């Protein structure tokens, strides 16, 4: 097994029995997870591998947040404490956490009924309201979206497009992914030139958010959510923007269109649960639309890092930015009606 965790050293820290089997869990782009079967039961072992999210103090803060949310009735899977009461185990310089195994499956938005879409929006609203209650009100710096952190001017984005186009041209042997990447990059440059005057102001009001709310981070048991997982991106960000980003992942169709009826049911329930106004959602729609126009992380992973794990998401995601621009008013209406 690649990257095998140090099971003996880890399990000595817990009352979890001896290991019988340990298998990698394939989902997850940042960290490593394992399905662990021991003489005491089944567990999820998480290796916090990504340097940006592997700080033990930050992981412990995530753990405290999920413990407090669980007390409020939010479906989460808080970690198990070790013999010393700590939930983060550092072995060989690497941080690990042991969680109960949650039986469930991931569900994309197309697999949800309108009623379930509403419950999904309400769930995220409850998460935001719950975090407002259990997390400190100060002391954490807001985390800006990537396009505001890294590319502060249109010129920066155009330079990135040129760099990626050059990488596409150099890629050998050329393939169908290169063809699509080239088409989308040229298309996106034209859109940005046409809509440069619509660049939004900096992000609006912020609060504590999950940070990465999407189908692979939500487990369903039957028709009901069983656990929200992977809190690595917990932080202070614009809350309404997380709601819009999540919908753009849950409800995007393979052709890049957003399922607007499902989005509307989700957004109405979110606004009620989070006490968010239509104007907040409208402003968030505009900022996330602009973020999508300027975002090329999948191509950066593919061409700059040689990491192809997100390639399957690229066709729908890249088409969404174009469709969203054309159907901007309808998208805004779905979030605010």
C-alpha cells in the first residue's frame, strides 16, 4: 500500500484495538484517508498531508468546531480522542486523526429531489449559523478567494492565460484535453475582455464557513445527510459566497448549465436557515461568477503540477463559466427569488 500510515504507533495512542485491515480511500484531493478495520470496529484514519492544512493547531481547531456542532445536532463525524485527550496524533512529523467510520454515499445534485435540495440548502445555512455560535467572533483573518489573493488585476489573469496557452502548445503528445483547454482559454480571454468593467468590489461580510462544501464532502445515508466531512478549509470567509460556490458544484450539469429549479429550492432554504438576504446572495453570485471567470486551478494542476486528478471535472466546470455569463440574470434570479 503506497504511503502506508504507521498503524502500530498510531493505534497505541487510542482505545481502538489492533489493526486488521487498512485500505486507502480514493476520494480527496488534498489529504489521504484510509478505511481502517480493527479488533474494536471500523474507523476513518485521516493523514493531514497537504502543507497548507497540516498545522496541528489548525486541525485541533477544526476538531473542536465539529465537536461543538455535533452538540447542536449538525451531522458531523468528530474525531476520537487519544489516551492523552488529544485528537491530533503527530507521528514521524505527520499529523493524523482517527474518526468513526460513517456508512454512506455521496450524492450529486441531480440525484436529489427538490425537497432534498431544500434540505441541503438548509443544512448549509444551519452550519453557518452554528459556526457563528460556536466559533470565536474575532482573531481570525478572512481568507480571500484565490482571484483576489493572487491575481489582483485583469493583466495578471491575461498573463496567466498566456502562460497556460504556452504550456498547452508545448505538451506532447497533444491530446483531446489540450484541445479543450486551448478552446476554453481563448474563450475565457474574450469573455474577460468583454466584461472587464464588471469586476466586483472586494468580498462582503464574512463569517466562519466550512470552506469546501461539495458532494464529496457530504455523506448520505438513505435520503438524509449522515455527515459533513473534511473541515480542512474551515475559516473566515464570505458566507453567502460559500453557498453560491457549493450550488455551482452540486447543481452543474455535464454540459455546464446550472440546474436552476434545484438551485432555487436550495437557495430559498439556505436564506431562511442562515438569515441571509436576497441582496447578499445577489452580491455573492456576482463575485463568484467573476471568480469563475478568473479561475484556472484545474489547468494549473494539469500543466504546471502534472496532477490530473481534477481533469474529469474540467469539461463541465469550464463550460459553466461561459453558460453563467450568458444566463447571468437567470442565475441571479434562482438565488434571490
